[in-house]
């Protein structure tokens, strides 16, 4: 066995240390590269996560819009059915009172409203709005309203304003509408959330009264629906006048016998 001198051992140790240092440098370089790759990978994953979240948000928004369009389509069908029903009421009714009652019934059943009533604008000193017919979930609500269409009274509400101004009057949210405050508690008891009052205007521009619609949904009436329903209210006014003309003709025919 050969024993190497101290000098030779020292040289070999130095050589080994150099190799170790070299390997350390290589490993440090590799670790640096791996660290850089990991950062890039994590950044890429982050970007993909953001893109995924944005995609899911767009998908959810698209689903909401699709549901909204489907709801609007369904409501358009209901309103169209209500218009058709009003024409049926005019064809089948024998008296003005029967016509009004059938109109309210048909609109509730076909139009999807929870309550409908028609009031006439009387020409008395108080300018009273007299309820003539109603349908749906009422339970005494209409009878206790005690409304007027006078411009000097606080008891006109949406029906009175629609008669006086000859235009639709909307309460989008009965629970917060200050103009609805006098009737809010009774309306909320019955589940009414929004309402629309439409004047019954004859071709002569005379206002007979108001058609009043109630929904259990807040902000139920869209602008397009209000336009269509306003047209329906004119058709109802025409139907009322037609019933009066028919009654007058029948009475005249009896006199001429």
C-alpha cells in the first residue's frame, strides 16, 4: 500500500474543492432557471385564472340576459292575450256593467296581473273616482281607496293623476314611492309591489276614468309594455262608448215601436 505525501493529498483536496464549487455554481444556475420557469408558469396560471373568471362572468351575464329576454317574451304573450280578451269582452257583453266586469276578469286571467280595477271620473264637486269593476286579489282594497281626480286634493294617487293628465301613471315600487304613501300599508298587505294607472280616453279626448293594474313584482312594467297597455285602455274606452251607443239605440228602437 502506497502512502501519498501531504502535498499530494493537499493537491487532490484542492481539486475536489474546485469541483464541488463548480457543481455548486451549476446547481445555483439551474435553481435560478427553475425559479424563473416557476414564476413564468405561475404568471401564466394567473392569467388563465383571470381569463376563466372573465369567461364565467360573461357566461353568467349571458344567462341572465337570456332569462330576461324569455321573461319579456312571456309577458308580451300575456299582454297580447289580454288585448285579445278585451275584444272578446266587447263582443260578448250585453251591458256596460258586464263589459267592465269581463274586461277586469280577462285581464287578470290572461295578463298575469294580481289585481285590476276600473274607476269612472265623476263630475261631482269633489271629482270622485267611483270604482265600477274589479278582479283578482282585492279583499276590500278598492272600496277603501276614496280617490279623487281633483288637482287640489292629496287623495288622487296614480289613478287621479292619470285621469287629470291624460297619460299613464306608474308606481315602480309601492314600498318606497312617496306618492303612494297613503295607500301603501293596505297595498303591501295584499302583496302589491308595483302599479300602473291608464286613462280611459275617448276619440273625442274625453276621459271616462282609469284602468288600474297591479303586479306582485317591483318595477314590473317596461316602457314598451306601458305603450301597448295604453293602447288597450283606449280600446276599452271605445268599448264603453260602444256599449252606451248600443243601449241608446235599443232604447230608441223601443220608443219607435
